[in-house]
């Protein structure tokens, strides 16, 4: 009889990367086991002293944006776009996932009797900026198997006032794997426990599997995308002006510019250099668009992952400024280093001779990926079965 596995991770996100990593792990595990997601709300720890500061800064930022010329008179269009976007993700969850619901906190004990193993992963579930002890399986009894797959702290350093709590929770886990080398160091430093670095779950599916997945997208026909195009997909602050570079590239290469919006101001862009803004892009569309693009300009970890997997040329831009204590630039450097892609980090002087930087050859990276994928799958299934 197949084992019952409970996945504890972010799966309700309307960020394509976050949603696709949870789908990938769920898909891989479902080939052998009965898999459910734990249906709980993500919450921020009130014990985190940064929590209240974060709320204040977010409110302040939103109030500023709402009066900014960038988004004037766009609230109605923005709301409609967000609603359509959210509905697509809700439909995706309904069609693809099995959910273990929780009606109250008491249900945690009941849930623990129904599953053979509990797996946390992946993404920045252990970030001190949005910490929840449930993502370290604090509700699971000692007798049950507790595994993490590609968990991440999201930052290079954890505040000292978290060490005692993190240490206690990490020591309860049976098998720990993390996504970044720095996370491995932190686990050792905080809890004196060994861990293994593994690939992000999105790497566990082959390009062929992702292309089959993307056949469910009709985005190319829906928006009449027949000409060559460049994708602009940015998560970080617009202060970087990365979009301006994407516009210049599109002009030089005679390509259309397609923006997948993520920031509030992206939804109201009216620049004539932008051919299309795709506000309702969902998971199938995200993979399809990247697979068919000439170039992807991005600061997104998972946009880089899929550009590499789909053999699409891309340029990586910094998401955080140097010295930012919350910087996640390092996780991008990790995968670029691993697969020999450091030459994809954008340099401003390239605009004057862009043709020299358009070609790419990921063949050596694919050899590394093939071996790493085998190792990661062996690790994952062995952790469950041992």
C-alpha cells in the first residue's frame, strides 16, 4: 500500500515561481505516494520584532504608491487584473491538488495520525521575516518521520534572537535538505546538525515534462503572440530601471516586448515600447511564454530556472541593492555558479555590442543537472523509505 505523505509548504501563492515549485514536488511524490497539501494559512510570527516594522513599511509604501503618478487612475484596472489572476490560480489548485483541510488548531493532532511522513519544502519557508514554526513541523510528534526538501532561509544571516527557537525546532527534524549552501551552513551553525543541499523542486521535472505541462496554456493564441518577443519579468524595485534595458534590447533586436507584471506599477504601464502586458499570467502560461521567448530579462529565481530548463536565452538583473540585509541575490548566484551561467549576469556596457552576448550553450550545465537530478530524487525517496 502506498504511503500517505503530507506536504507542508506554500501552495496558495499567486506568484508563479512559488506555485510551480510546490507543484513540482507534489507531482514527483504523487508518482509513488498518496500526497496531500496541509491546508493552512501562512502567518507571520508575532514574536518577530521585525514583524511590526514590516507592516508599517508595507502600509507606508502602498499609501505612497496609491498617490504616485505611476498608477494614477489605474485602481479599477489593477483590481480587475488581480481578480482574474487570483481566479486562475484558484482554479489551478482545485484541478491539480489534494488538500488536507484544517478547521481548527485541534485538527493538527488528528492529521498526525493519518500520514506516514511529513515533508517541508521548498522555498523561503524558514525566512525570519515571515517565520512560522509549522514549517519546521512543530506539530508533528517525535514518532513520525519529518523531512525537509530544499528549504531555504531566504537570507544569508538569521538574527541571533531566533537561534534558540530555530535550534530547538531543527533538532526535531529527522532528515534535513536545503536549497542553498549558505542554508546548510546556517543549519550547522544554529543547530549543530548536518544537512544536504539539493535542487529546487522545479529542476526535478525534465524540460519535456514541463513542455507537456505548458500545453494547457492558450496564452499565445489568446494574445496573438506570433512574432519574436522578449519577456520582462521583474520582482524587485522599479528604481533599478531594469525595464528600460529590456526596452532597449527589444528595439535593437526588433522584437516585441512582453511584460509579465508583478509590481503594482507594472499593471498601468502605457509606454509605446511595450507591446503587451499580460496581467492574468498563470502557471501554464509562465512556462509557455518563457519556452517561446527570444530572451528573458529578469531578477526572478524561478524565471532563471525555467529559462535554463527551456533552453531560452536570458539576462539576470540584481533584485536587491548591495548591502541590503534582506538581499536574496545570493540564491541566484548559487544556481548560476552550479550550472556555469555566471556570464548571464547583465552588464550595462553590453548594450553597445549586444550581438556578442545573445548566443548561449547550456550543454555543460545540462550534464550537471542530469546527475544532480538523479541524486536529489534518490535522496528524497530514500528519506521517505528508510
